[in-house]
């Protein structure tokens, strides 16, 4: 394609050629024609590249591609939201298959179709287990941006699948299967953290809410000993992290459940030991009511991913055939192989895209359940917002090697082409700059936070009155049903509304 790269040199002899014999003039004319052909090819390439760029960059972030879906979720119109997902071309691309099932699984759950929800989550779970990768997607991810690869999911998203499957089984009156899913949360976390090399371990190694949920489910099935163990494991994680784990302080309800189950089992030494550790005085109260209900309150929506950029400077090449890129903000220096024969040490600055989370302000800020003029406040037990920000920060530094590969591929190809032809190299540089992008996909129907409360149930109680307070201190009353499922039952409330 670039066979006429040296033709311009022929033109330098044009003036001399005019004073030579006819064959030489013919040769110059041939050179001129070849140069015109070369220019036309350059123009064609330029047009082709930018036509592709227009198509390639026409779409924005994943959040922008799901505007209608976000609006329907906040209006609690989950049936329409499911239809919107089915009609969303971006979500139905093969590389977004996992994301499609995650969104549909959560929407079916919110629409109270728990069987369908588990069908979608099972498909998502299968995709994660298969660890599906495609060479074509991987190549596109390297030469353009990671959003062209198959979506593999964030670590906490993989864990959240089992929480929702557990809830689905709870509401389907299948406590045994719910327990299986709650235990799989711990197994999933173990598998996730096994893949990280020594020195680059993920800080998200446990999930205290998952252990709390295990304890509640064990209690519901009458297994008090294992309930005590699950509660103790959750408390040990809080203690090991100074009383706060991923933005959540030890819930008072968790303390009460731990000491009560220890008391039932006769573990007096455990009670004394943890009273000192937690600076908590356990008071034996009147016998536990015959019937209780756990109310989970999912509030707001998880932060969405956007894109941020860092500018890197190409440092002068060394004698070891290596050049380096440096970013002052990150204090990051990355050595890259120099595949170019160009000895030009001109300063080169270029942009690198990284994903970033953007917080979404929930409409409600606190709530409680009221029964017979007594209020039972909700307590924070999981903050997906906090987990999202922390794990993305961890992942960015762990995966900087992948970014370096992308940079090396782009810059060396650009330098090599520039050595052959300045115009073509410049076009490729423009192409690389425009197509540089971050992966802005994430499971956007997850809540910002999960709260819970445990309350005694009067006889024949069919509905609960929940009082929520918004950011302007206005109070709103909502009603949630109470399922008749035994001594310890479960229900939920979802408020995805945003400011």
C-alpha cells in the first residue's frame, strides 16, 4: 500500500531532469503520476480512518446508553425496564452478555419474579465460571479500548449475584437453597482472591454482610450453632479492621444477635471475651418473641462508571532500547520496549483513559419500621458505593501492566509507521488518541447501600409501616408485606430514587 514512500525524493531532481534527455523526463513524469497516486491513497486512508472514528466514537459511556433504563428504575417501572434492556442494542452485543444477565436478573427480582431472576443469575454465574474470553475482543481491547473486550464483571458484582439468588430463594420459601447461595459468597470471594499474585492481593477479601446473612438464614432454619459462628466471623472482620469495614461500622443488631446466640449455646467465655473486645455489655432480656421479621432496605443506586484521563510524557530513549512513559499525578513511571528505529527525542505527550466511579445521591437518607408507636431504625450493613470506589482504586494499580501493554502497542505502532511515512504515522496517532477509552460498563441496578432491621411481629401482622426521611427531612410512609414463613421471616423494600 505504501510502495511509493520514496517518490518525493524523485521530485527533488525535477529541475535537473528537465535539462536531461527525454527518457529522464519520462521518468520524472512517471514519478509525478506515482506521487499523485500516493497522495490519493493517503487521502483515502485519511477518509476511511475518520469515517471509522465517527462510527467508533458515536456512542458515549454505558450510563449514557441506558438513560431510559435508569429513568424507569427510578419510577419503579421494572416491567418496562426489562423490555428496555431487551431492546438495548449495546447490552445485547455478545461481549456484554454477562452485563445483560446481571441487569435482567436484578430487574426480575425487583419485579417479584424470583424464578425468572434466578434463571438470569444462573446464566451470569455460568459465564463467570467459564471465564469466557475471545481473541478478537482481546485484540480490540488492546488496540482501542477495554470496552471492546468481553465484560467479566467487578469482583463485588460476582459476589452480589449470590446475595440476590439467596433472597430469591428466601421469598420462594426455600431456606436450604438460600443457605447454599449465602455460603457460595464466601467461596466466590476465595476464588476471586486466589487469582491475584502475592503482593497484589485484593482488599475485598471478605463480605461481612454475607456472613450476617448466613447467620440469619441459619437462625431461620433452627441451626443456632452455625448462626453463632457466622455472626462471630463477621464481627472478627470488623474488629480486625478497626470496627469499620468498607464504610460500614459494626451494626448494633449484629452484636445483639451474636451475644444472644452465644448465650443460647452456653458460650459464657465467648460472651466475656467479646464484651471486652467490643466494649459492649450484654444484657439478657425477656424471652425472644415467637415471630420476627428481617426487613432489608436497598437504597439508591450504585455509582456509575465514567471516564477520566491522565497525561503521560514519553521520556527520551535510553541506550538499552527502552523508552519510558511518566505521569506526575500518579507518580508512575512505566518502561516500554522501543520497537522504533527513530532516534528523534522530541517530547511526546499523550492521553491514557481510566474508568472512574461517579456517586449518585440517593433521595432518602434514613428510615425505620414502626410498630405500635415503637420505631426500629434501619442499620447499614453493606455499602456497594464504598466497595466500588475502593476496589476500582485497587484494581487500577494492579492492572497498570495491562494499560502499559495498550500504550506500548499504540505508541510503537505509531512510531514504526512514522518511520515509513510521516503522514500515515500522524493519522494513526490521531486514531489512537481518539479511540483511547476506558471501560465504563458496570452493573448499574445494584443499590448504593443495603440496610436491615430485626423486629418482633405482633400476631396476625400482614403489613409493616416504613417511615423514610429524605434529604430535606421530609418523611414518607411506605408499606411492605410480611410473608407468613415461620418464626423468622424476611421481606424487603427498594427505593432506587435519586436526587
